C-alpha cells in the first residue's frame, strides 16, 4: 500500500473515531458532612454498585470543605449530588437541580433542628440564652444546625447579634462537644445529635439536654443536575429505593449510615422553604 493510500485510510479512521461519542463519567458529589476518609468509605459501595447498574463509571467526589463543595454545585459539576435541604431548594431555583431521593436515618425520613445545652448550665428556656454564645454546627447554609435553630430563636423573640452571639463550628458534632466542654453556652444541630456514635464516644451525652426542637422537615437530599437524562435519574431512584430489599443492598445502606432511601419530589420541601423564609428571609 502506497503512502497516499495509507494517509487516506488514516484520515478515514480519524473521522470514524471522531464520530463516536465519548462516554463521560457520572460524577457523584457528597457534601462534607463528615471527614473525607469517613465519607469516602461510607459511599464508595453505593458508587460502585451504581456504576454496575448504569453501565457507566460513577466517580465519587468529596470536596475538602463546604466552600469548595458549594462552588462545584453552582458550577453544575455534579451529575448526582447529596446535600442538605437548604442546599437543594437554593440549587433547584438557581441551578435547576431536581430531587430524586431523600435519606431515612434511624428509621425516620424527617429531621429537625435543635438547641442543646448542658444540664448544669442553668439555661432552662430560650429566654435564658439572652447574652449567651451559641455555636452552630457548619455554617449559614446548614439547614438543621443553623437555619432551623435560628427559626426557634426568632420565634422566641431573640435576634442574632443583639440578644445572642453567633459562632460556627466545623460541623454539628463539634458544636455539641464544644458546648459540653463549656466553650459555648449552647449548640445548634440536628435533633439526632445526642445519638450519634461519634458524639457519644467523646462526651457524656447524659449531661446534655435538648432545650428546644424545631418543626420536622424532610431529611437530607439527593438530586440530579437539571439536564441529567430522565431515564438515568429514574434508574438511580429505583435502585436506591429498593436497596432495603436485599442483603447486598442493606449492606450498602449500612455503609452509608442510613436505614433507607425514599423517592421524593420538589413538593416535599414546603416546610423547608417555610422555615428558611422565616429564619433568614430567603425565598426559594
């Protein structure tokens, strides 16, 4: 075969290969609720099994901090994302993400915000928090540990900065542990915090008490990017909500530290939107 024919054949191959669509990985982003190593271990079995179910590689991505995580959400870098309820309603409105599944943890598909104090703190009511320092877990985007507890305080007539001092801990467990160690007067967190093994192993939770609990709202959320194929989203939803039916699926649930997953729609976030609007004045 002469050089001209070889060049022609090569050109034909390039054109043919160029016409084959590249298979892109599916990126599964997890918000840094827990340390990266712990989170990776928890969700790797789910990502691996989803890869088999979808026939495409599902890449697990765990950003180093909330700032990095939220930047990726805003830039729509995640095809499938796990985050809190506030993250969802905000990203649904601003980036078009669509909820498909919510967690069930410790047998409940709802959660609530909570204000926790030491039993010997002398704080017996919300009014007793006037002049005190409250350490909220996470940051101002934390639904269960900041926004919902802020709603409790506002309903009691307390205003941040005026009636109490706001500080933030890295996460909810850190906030409660700090309150136990008297580094703050109270902690803002989710209402299951005193049952969390990582907290119970570090402090005597019997010395802590829930001062107030917010109205319940739907649990932590899983959503897909707005332009994610509907058939794939449905397949993910059906797979995740059926995990409780098999021993292998139950092992994946246990690894992810949940008791089940439930199908959800945007309409399930009415209470989240109500609390958010009341507490921080943001309407989604």
